[in-house]
């Protein structure tokens, strides 16, 4: 007798991966600081500074909450309760904001806008003591 072995459906796995990539691409938006400022002024958004607490205290975008990139792991951040909300993320130069955006999208957040680094932010910032 011959034993039958099933080979995983490679086409099905590829299709699932492509669908996940498409969903990710729809959720991720790279925008400019000017676009972010316009959204902040005219839309209901959550602004997330993914730098360290020390960096945040030294100067951040008004209204931003601090959720350091290193603390975004497998569980949803408490401050981001609604996965459909528009979330604007930034860091110092843009590297950590991209990492954070990717992690948030993987968790199921569907509208993540990455406006890069505060080094490109020409608008008001606030400091905390």
C-alpha cells in the first residue's frame, strides 16, 4: 500500500500572504508633516509619539500621547482602544515610527498614518517638566 501525504497548498498560502500584504498596504499611510498638521486641525485623530519618555518630555507635538516603540509588542496599547481610529505616529527621524506603524497594523489597526520624525515638524511643540 502507498501512504498518501498531503503537501500544503502553496498557492493558498501565497494567496493568504498576498491578502495580508494588501490589508497592510491599505492600513499604512506615509504622509508629510504638513498633511499630519492638516489632519490634526480638521479631523478626529490620535497622535502617538513613539520616542522614549525622556525625548517626549523634551518636546512633542501638542496633544500627542507617548507610547514608546519599544513598548509596542503583542498586546494592544491601552491608550489605543479603537482599531478603526485614525492614528498618526511619529518619532525623531522616521525609523521608529515606521516600525511602530508596522506593529500596530499587524495588531489590526486599520488607519495608521506615519508622518516620520519630529525633526521635520515645523509647527508648535510643547515641553513637559
